[in-house]
């Protein structure tokens, strides 16, 4: 009976160890995804800055065209 009880405890510990391993694997995967999301967010912020810059340039061109039209 003691032997069976010992096996049952060992099996329980093996189950706990497997769950812990799986949890760590999931945690590492989540960390990788978070890092990718942060990298993408940084790239999007860079694109946003570029779009704002283009918008400013278009505004300048629009103002110049308006001046030419008024002067014509």
C-alpha cells in the first residue's frame, strides 16, 4: 500500500512538473508576442511621424498654390 501511495505522489509531482513546464512555455511565448507588439507599435509611431511630416509639406504646397492663384 505504501508503494502505491508513493507512486501516486510521484505521479502527482510529475503532473505538477509538466504543468509548470507548460506554464513557463506559455509565459515565454507571451513575452515574445509582447515584444513583437511593442516593436510593431514603435514602427507604427514612426509611420505616424512620417505621415504628419508629409501632411505639413502638403500644407506648405497648398499655401504656395493659393498664393499663386491669388496673384494670378
